């Protein structure tokens, strides 16, 4: 079987965009998105300057993270190595866009499903070359079977020095560059620091990108002196840029928007409230029926909200059931869907048994036995519900910040804090929870202290690469610094700790409930920054 790949010969490419146009014509790609595009960078200082063109597209990776992350097998690797997609299965979850380290996938504005370069698989099946190869006037794009020694691509790979984009990601890309310039292949080396063609686009022609790091620039390239102008007396001599980006594709912006941090927040409340309640029951703590019902109801209500937010985040919400009915089991989105469904089923089963016992349909002992039998399964399901999102984020290999080994602890800690906070607030209105206020306050305080340590572990320790470090810096000293220090740390951690201490000292339950309100606000602010900041780091 063939093993198809691409070579881009930068000794020949003239940056004419014929490949982009041919791709758009072949696949009817809408305006504002591209399967193939050309990135321009410029280096040097006049008169010693140079411009480089680099064709960007899907790398058809041997170990394709988009395929692993896709929950419904809409993306798959063919026997010939081509990474293809089936838009009829796609649910628009955007997990593939986060998993791809090369920013090669986009959401089609017409079909609302994911799309990318598929090597013109329909042409390959007829013995033809991809459209971009046929149209290139300089024969700068070479395609073919890399394992066949008689093909041009195989011969070039054997005798030329080639480079790939971001090999450290371990995806084994099959898009190779001859004379590839690292300033173009590594996003940080030609950063988004000035205005350039499409720099302020987000969703196609005419759409401004407020989330772009350089949106609203004044149009003067940083570090470049306009012709005929010299620095004034006392003005510092401008430093020439090492490399600058002058042409690129539109900025995709934030793909996982408001719904994702909101879903992480509601999920933490659900898992924490039910998990703490049934953990106490499993440990033999005498709880009233009202206390158990409070934890179960909070768990179920916020679990339903979690499911609704997950569906709202899909670009094809009409296909949400594909996750359960057409699962791709390596995807943590699928595993999470089944974990949430199982957690909800256990909560529903406990409620039905309790309700039937309460109304006399079943003996009273049945309700007690249901608690004894289901308590520990509910604790395990709540813990899995809290933590699985860390592994879902970890599948997003394009977002290095989410690869932190502390993220599961982050999620579990937030569930404990959110559950204790919700139950403390509920204890002002539900008398059966009043005896638990001291324990809940202790859980809240301990969770907040652990949460501060987790902040240090995720932000302060050495990061695996520059992308992760930049995302962390964006949170604690960049655009999210006020949100992080003011809300996540200040109002969301330190103020609740103080209120819990005052509540214990003076015996005022309202202060503990107020601490819960502040803690929940802090968790929401934290998840907003943690989800959004890594998505602002350019991948291409």
C-alpha cells in the first residue's frame, strides 16, 4: 500500500498562491478559510533583505492527534496514509482544531463541520495528483508514495536535507520542506507583532478579530524606519526585527468559547456537591434525607446544565447523539460523555429508589439500602466526572499549556471547592445541611489552599516549551493578569479563606456561605483564563 506525503521545495516557490486558488476551486472552500495557504516572512535590513514563502496545510501525520481526539471518527487515516474526513459524521466539537499542532483544521462556515486538506483523495483514487501539485507553475509541490523508491518524492527525501514543522510534537508529519526557514515554520520566530495581510481577520473577509493579539494595530511595522526618515536626536535606534510575518491566513480566534469554561464550572459543582455528600454517606456519617437529597439534586441540576452547555458548544448540535451512538473510543470526549451519562444514571437511580420508598411504593429499607449500595459508585463517578476533562484537554496536543500533569489535580480540587461552596450556600436555606457547615467550611478552606499550590505548579514551574510558557505568562502577567490576581487569587481564594476563618471564629454561617459565592466566582474566572489563553498562542 502507498504511503503518501508532500514535499515543498522552497528553492522554487514564488509565492503565487496558485495552490491556494486551485484548492479552493477543487473543493469549493468558502472565503475566509483555507485548506492550503502561503505564509510570507521577511528578514534582514535594507539592503540585505529576503522574503520566504512557505506553503502551509495539513501534515497528514502518521500519528495524527486530530484522529485520536475526534469523538465520532469523522477524521480517519486511510490505508495509504492520507488523513481524510467525513463531514457527514462531524458534530462540530472542534476537538480536532485544538489537537492539531499545525492549525490545519477549520470549521466550514457553510456546513459548520471541520475540514482541511485531504490530499485530494478523490483525485488520488483516480490516479491523479492533488490539484495544488498540478497547478504549481514551478513544480515546488511534490506529492507521491514515499515508500516507492522510483517516485520523485522518495528520491528527493533520500538525497535532500528536509525539515518538518514542530517535530517535537511527536506527530510524525509527512509534509517536508526543502530549504525550510525555521522563522516561518516556528510561529514564535516570526511573531504576530505588527499589521500584515489578514492579521485582523477572524472569520473571513470583513470580520475583525478582537481576540487577535495584534488587533487594532496602527499599521506601522515595529522596528522598521519608514523610507527617508531617521531617528530624531535622543531617540533610540530601532532594532531590526529578526523576522516578521507579512502575509498569512486569517486568524481563527478562540474556537472553544464561553460554553467550555462554563461547562467546566457547572461540572465541578455537580461532581463536588454529589461527591462530597455521598462520600460522607459512604464513610458512615449520619446524614439526613434532606442533606442527601440536596447533594443529589445539586449534582443532577448542574449535570444537566453541563450537558446543555456541551451541546450548545457544538457547531452541529443536531448531531450530539453521535457521540454516544457512533463513538471513537480513544477520544476523551467520548469517554467523558459516557462518564457523565453514567453519573447521571446513578443519581437518577438513587432518586427513584428514595422516592419510591418515601411514597410507600417500596419499603423504607429500600431507600437506606440504595444509599449504602450506590454511595461509593456515586463517589467514583463524581471523581471521574471531575477529572476526565483534564485528559480531554491533554489530547489537544496543539495547546501545550493543557499538557500540565497538574491539570487532573486542578480539576479535582475545583470540584471539591465548588461542591463545598454550593452546599454551604444551600445550607442557608436547607436546615438538614446546617450540621455539615463546619465540615464543608474545612473542605472549602483545604481545597482553596491546595488550589493555590496548583496555581504555582501550573504557572510557576518550568514549562515544556515556549507555547506553554507564553500561555502561562499571558495568565499571570499578560492580558489575564487582573482577572487572575484580582479574581482567581484575591476574591476567589484569599477572601474566601478569610471569610471561612471569620465564620469559624464568630460562628456566623452567612460568612461561610459568602465564602462559597466568592470561591465559585474565582473558579469561573480561572477556567475562563485557563481555557482561552492557550488558544491565543498562534500555531502556524
